[in-house]
C-alpha cells in the first residue's frame, strides 16, 4: 500500500501532498520536512530507495523517490508494493502530467494544484495503484474536464465564448488581393 | 471559468510575499475572507474558496473550518462543486471527525448517479477515507457495481472493495464471488483491481485462500498471454507488456502456491518461462524477474527452478545499476533463512557492498552480512564488519554494534577473540552501544579467568589514551579495581610487558574521577575501583584514603554515600576491609526471564491432568486430532521447506506418524522440577530434547538438542519447525549435521520465537536424518512448553 505521495521542490516547499492514512496536520508537515531532509542529502548517482524515516511508520516503510529537474517525487510505500514497480509508476505519473499540461513544469503544478490532484486520483486510489495505462488516464481526465466545462453555468460564459470563437470556421483569407493591376498584400493575422 | 482562476490569483499573491511573516499575513487575510464567504448563503464561488483553502492547507496552515463546507459541496448537484467537495473531504476529513458521517448519505446517492464520473468520485472518496460504519452500509452497493457496470467503474469498485475488506474483514465473503468473476475481464485495469482484491481476500482468510487455489490455471493463462503476446502499444512499458499486472499476478501466485503442491506444480512451467524470456535490461523487466524469483523461492518449486532463481539474484547482485543491487539484496534477505547456503555463495559481493557510497545499499549489505554470520566465517566477516563500523554512517552505528555483539556472542571462536572484538567496538563506537554491554562485558571477563592479566593490561592502555567513551571507561575502571594486582605485577604472557607503577594507576583513576567528561555512573565505578585497590597495592594506601575522604563531601549524592561508607570501612571496620574488597566470584549469566525449577515443576503438575485427558481423548478421536494438526500446519505462517534431498511425503503417512508421535510425546515427557529440558522425540536411538529460555515478554529462545545412542553415526540431520500463524519464527543455523555414535556428541539448533499476541504456543518439528544408510523423517507436535504460560 502506498502510504503517502509527496511532491516538493529543491528547497522543500510542498507542491502536492496526498496522505492515504490519517495524520494530524502538524504531523503531516513534520513528515514533509523530514522527508525533504532525507531526500535532499542524497547524491544523484545513488539508488532511488531510502529507508530510515521514523515518523511515517517505522520499519516496514520505504521512500521511493525520483528527482526531475527542480522537483522531488516521493512515494512512501510498504513492503507489499514492488519497489521497481513504483519507480515505473512515478515515471508513468510524470509522463501523464506532461501530456495533460503540455510540457509540464513546476509552475504548472503550483498554479493547478487541484487539477494535479484529479489526475492523481485516476492513477492511485486509496493507496493502491488503479490504472497504469497513460492513454486511458489522459482520456478520462479529458472527459472529466469537458464535463466540468460544459456545466460551468454563468461563470463559464467567457470560456465558452473563447472556445466558440476558436472553433469557428473562418473562410481562408486570401494572401494577395489582385484587382486589375492593383496588388494588395494582406498582412497575415495570427489565429486566435 | 473553472475555480482555478481565483485560486491562481491567490497563489500569485502568496508567492509574491517576500518573507514568512508576510506570507502568514496574506494567508490569514485570505482565510478570514473564505470563512466569511462560507457563512454566507450559496453563491457561485464556493468551490473556488474550498480550492483556495486546500492550497493553504497544503502549505501547513489550519483549515478545519472547511470541513462543513466540504459536506455542503458534496451534496450540490453540480459536478464542479462535487469534485472539489470530494477532494476536500479526502484531504480534510477522516473517520475521527464527526462531519465524515454526514457524507455517507451523499456518497450513497452518488453511487447510483447516472453519470459515471460522479459515481467514480464517490467510490474514490469511500475507498480513501471510508470508516467501518460507512463501509458496512455501502458494501452491497459496491458489490452491485462490481458486477454490472462499465470497466471504468468496475476497477474503481474493486479497489474500494479492498478498502472495505481492510476495514471490515467479515465483509470479505460478500465480495468473493464477484472477485472470482472479474478475472474473466479483458480490461487490464479491471484485471489489476481484481487481482489486488483477490490478494487481499486470500491474505485475510485461509478458507478463501483454499477457494481461490482453483483459479491458478486461469491466472497462469493470463500471465502466459501477457508474456507471449507481441508488442501491444497500449500496455507496453519498455518492451514488457503491462509489467504492473504481471507483478501483481506473480505476487498472487506466490500466496496461492505457498505450501501447496498442486498449485505449485501448475505454475512451475510458467515461472520457468517468465524467468527465461523476460528481458531485464530495463527496470520494468527487472521488476518482473525479481517478483518471479521471490515467487519461485516461496512456493514448492522444483530444485532446477530454485537454482535458476538464485542465479538470477546473483546476476542482479553484480549489476552496475544501484537500484538493481539494492533490490537483489532485499530479496536475498527474504530467503537467507530458508536457503542459507545459496546466499553464502554471494558473501564476497555482499561484503563488498558494505563499502559502497550509497547509504541505502550499505544498510542492506549490513543486514545481510549479519544474517550470514556463521561459525565458519566469523573471523573474516567480523574483520569486515569492524572495518565497516569505523566508517559507517551515524544512523547505522547502533544497529551495527548490537549486530556485532550478537554475532560475537554466538560464534566466538575463543574468549580472547571475543574480548578483543568487544574492546575494538567500544573504542571505535563506544557511544552507540546498548546499555547492557557494560555488565555483559564484565561478566564475560570474569569467566575468562586465564585472560585477566591480558585484559587488564589492554584496558589500562585504552584508559590512558582516551577517557571520553563512558562504557569503555566503566569497564576499564572495574577491571583495574578487580585485577589491579595483576596489572602491577607487570608481566603477562599474552601481551608485551609494561611496567606500571602504583602512582600511574591511581593517577589514571583520579583523572577519570575529576574529568568533566565522566558521567556520574562512571565516577562511581572509578571511586569503587580506587577503594578496591587499597587491598591490592602496598605503598599508596594513604593516597587512596585521602581521595576517598575528599569525596565524602561531594555534591553528587551517590558518590558522597559511597565515599562516606568507604571512609567508614577505613576507620571503624578496617579489620573487615580485606574480606569486603576481595575478588568477586564469577557472575552467573542469568537473565530475568529464566524459569527456575519450581515454577517449571508447578506448571508441569498443572499440565498433567490436561495431558491425561488428552491421552483419553486421543484413542477415541484420532481423526479429529489429526485434522487439528493439519489445520495448524495450514494456518501456520512459517512454511515447512522441504529438504532438497527428500521428496515431499504424501499426506497419509505424515498423519499417522504424527498421531503415533503424539502418544510417544505424552509418554516421554518428564515431570521433574529440573531445568526446563524436555524430551520431545525418541526413536531409532535418536533423542531430541527441547529447552526453553524466555528472553523478553513475548520472545522466547528454544534450543533443540539431538543426541544419538546407536552404534553408528547419524548423518545429514536437519530440523524444521512450524508455529501458529501469529507467532514469528526464526531458525538459526544448526551447529552441525552429524551426531557421533554412542552419545559422544550432539547437534543443537536454536529457534527464536516471538509471540506478540500471546496465543497458546504450539510447535511442530520435523526431523530428517540418515541412520545406518536409511533415510528417516518424522514430525513431532509440541503442545506444551516447559515454561510459565504466556
């Protein structure tokens, strides 16, 4: 079972925290700090498995982490999960984020924290791995987002307007207008 | 617009704060605004506010006032609001809060909603934070969803069912039929969920495990399909088709095949196929291979397959990738108890890993090295461990020292070596040793009578070099006090002679007494040592008298008391001083858990009437008793691994010998109030005695001793043991496998038991040996242990 999923940056600021077991709030923050402390000490060429976190649960739990650019993705798991499998899962999760956000970067995670949670909900549920097929996950997330947009109501009106304009079929603008011997070059306007 | 816009503004403002204080101010303002808006009537911004609150919660600020808002949002008909509401429920609520009860009804309604996404939200929340009551209420709903819905909902329902079974184990029976039928699904997500559910059900309930053994062929088919299938773009990860599902199925096969011949046979071929066909150049392939190896080692596989598995592990161990090396050591740790010799072959590589830079790899290598210590390799391995100790990371030191002490205690080739090793550890890492080290070491030194001279010289030298390590200083002071005369005599066979004058010794002790580094306990040791020397030295007794009288007015109460009493010894009771301070007798190594003769006798007498009834019952219902024994075997956590030379015996003969041995057992028990050693097996001239020793509240050490009274040697004797499910068992390596004839020698094997739930302890021991050319195998059931009841 996965006990917790933490994403934080190189300075220890949390970008996403998800606990699958109940911990009090201050204990949660303590765990984040301790995990960051343990993980940031590691070199880049050592293995991705860490033991020794005392707060999150004692001897059965390991931290499996991956470091991408400025972010640490840490999964805290117990012995019932395959360690190498979890490593692959982290990769699948990050690739999914990449597909959903188009070249994801840390800012995307910061400003769209709720969306990241919803994507994570499609991958891991209740501490157990739910789906590992990237296309399936991305497809479901798209459908859900569409559902959310479609019932947006009053506040969704501007968004609807924008998407309506985008989908409008404008006839192709001629590049040059030749009338007789007058040659007008039409400036090319960028699409919406 | 989606709720994120307002959220983004707030995030931007928070990030703009330049100091922690500014950030706190911004967040407090925002929280106040959110609280005010929550109190208002329904407006369109509720979901935005909750999203903001969740962000603030992630940063570590209190957000409990959002709990009721979550409940309200979940009940809203709009998908937006439900989504954020459920997310808030999972982050902020748990079963300890009262608000969580209020969402039960909403979840119930949403589980039958027309939109599958709303259903999935409800399933997700129930699976994450559902309490036992909620699970009981909603279990039938989940069962319905498991059977009749699309694959998206089915896979979520399966994992939700796993959560329910964890919370309320009795509901497992409700889900068993649905889980069975899910195995015929094609969708990998649903299959994955089904396998997880079946794994959970089998782990919880042995009856369900029996039922699910029948699906082994189906699982084998699925695996074959995955392994043999060509490239499938949907599920492909680095060339392996859906490694996640493969790993899960292998794990389930492991649980189903454990202790069961038919199931194990059914999967032998498949495991061989997977082991040879999987490409392990990428992590995905390695994960599958690793799981295959663990499965092979755990079930009753054929020996060729086992050899293949250990070879794969050996290959992993030599891999350059640190992750793979770490994994191989973890798996070797799991099999070191059962396949000790196979792991011994890789000892060299493991010991090399001790020098790796990576702390995780070091930790694994340390655990494995400690498990591999045996009488044969103790010297070389201890050298490596001591080298490791001098450079190991601080968090591993305590563990290393206790491991070294345990190993030294069990396999020390000579007392001198043992003392040297402990002294080495104390000088290198004395600050990280356990508290019992000092008395244990002192006890060891007293028993090694011929080494007193050598020991005291060595300790004296260590003392004058460095007095910062308290444990070392304490032992040194004690020894100098006891054996000071040997120290001053100057000559010693084992070490170079060094002239030590009485003044030097007293200087050293005074240094310890006065140093600010010495703890009060250490100073107590030093003072007592000084006093003892008064009878062992000739010239400087006045100096000792003056030291002791100074401490009569020491601030430390313990030291003051000692000094005053010693003063009295000098003045009024001088005639008794020599007798009081003479050499200590050898300390007996008795731990508090030792049973003394009377209590063993008492419990023996109590057990007599019950044994008599057992004897009466047995002839009448031998079948039932045998069934109980078989249940015990089925229920025990520790599998009886077959010895490679013997084939697995059919069930019939085992039951009859078990019944026969039970009668032998009852006849053979001695009811004498004597140290608790019981004869549990006596046949063909081979006698097996059992001795217990309680170490801790729940742990017990059992020593099995086998002796031989026939004319010929008994060869290749092996002992295996099984215990009830909740008891943990660890078998140590036996002292040998040959018992000389005519009772000239014996073989002992130590078994460590840990009984945290304090269930009534039973043990079944299987003994196999070769006597006069024929191979014999017997099983003995031990129902009553000669020690106070748990």
